[in-house]
């Protein structure tokens, strides 16, 4: 099975490349191969390579920068996935695109279900929501996979930031009123492959799905878990989101209801504590 991946060095794209083997052949496109600011080039890349499925693991993820770079975020997060979805529909091949909890308002205190109304509070969230709408409208076999708090041994993410800051400081103040499920990029990559394989034989399972790690936690408690597992003696003090203002508003409730993903594909929520253990081993933590 030949899978074309948009994205090359990002967290999920890196983990998808690691899945390349006899059963699944992964071709990951870097910016030089397909510039996401040129949606037509993305569609042309699909036409030229004739894959069995396509996974979009690329996005404009600079959440705060997007507030002042709206046009670029719109092209990369909405227009490019729309072009990809249309090309996949024309070839009748599955298309999986990774989305985000930011499409929701972040209010309430119960997990968001895939059918819940979206109400993004940031440019990033709005452009990702627009991409979702365009993918559904394309009319092909597809899955939008919303996830949250992505972490890995690659790129920039909360785990790596905490390891760096924890080694430099004796104490940190971390936001404690934002709740969600940390999700390993490796587990997201595996889920994407399972989904595209299923959609080849069962196109009726097309739809919007959720996938996040369990159990739900706060950023502050996640930081404590990282320091404990890495054996870093850094104290964590809880603070509210109002004490850490950012240009883009973060959802306070990022809990995702993942039951339909389990029912449709047999993919259960991964334990982020196990994901964290694997990530720390790759990063050579705890240090001797």
C-alpha cells in the first residue's frame, strides 16, 4: 500500500516515515516537493504520484503567529487540504487529515464529541475548521482526525520544552486550568494508517473523528509527570490562564470524546504515560 504524506519533518510526519516498510510504503513530501501555500501544487503532487491513500500531516501550527498572519494560515490550513481532498475524491482514494481541539470554544467541562458545534476562538482554530468543512464538501472517502497536545521526541513540543526548562530552573509556574489529553505523535501516525486502510474497503466510515491520549490532565500535572519520569527536581506551581496571556486564546477544555473512533476503527485512547516513557527513552532520560 502506497501512502503519500504531506509533511516531512513535523512530529506526526516523522513518525509516519518511521512506519515505512513492506506492508506500507510511505512517501513524505517536504516543502520543496509540495508547497502548502500553493494548493494547486498539492493536488498536482497527488495526481503525479498516484498513491493508494493520502495523509495530510502538515499544517500552519504557529498558533500565536497565525493571529497576524491570517492569509497564510488560511491557505495552509484550509485551502491546501481542500485541494488535496478534491484530488483524492477525483481518484477515489482515502484522505486523512489531522485537525485539532482548537475548533471548539473550549468552554463547558465535558468531552467534545465529533458532532458538537464548532466555535473556534483563534485564527488557527478557525482556519483548521474551514479546512474540515472543505474536506467534507469534497465528497470523497475521508477522515478528519482531531487530536490534542501532540508530543514526541521530535520538533518543538511541551515535553521537550519542560525537559529544557526543568534542567535550567528549580521551579516553574504552569497553567493548571486548561485540561486535555496529551497525545503521542507515534500513536497518531499509527491511527492514521489504520484509518486509511479501513477506508479503502469501508468508505462508509468516512467522517470526523477524535483521538487523544488518556487520562485527561492539566498542563501543570502533565509537567509534574514529565519531571517525575525524567527524574528532574523541578517544582511546579499552578497558575490560571489569565496569568499567562497569549495572542491566541487557548481552549480551557480540550477533552475529546473518542468513542466513535474506537467503534469505527478499533482504536482506543492511548495512555499518554506510556507514550511519555517511550519519548523519554528516545531522548535519553532520565540522565545518569
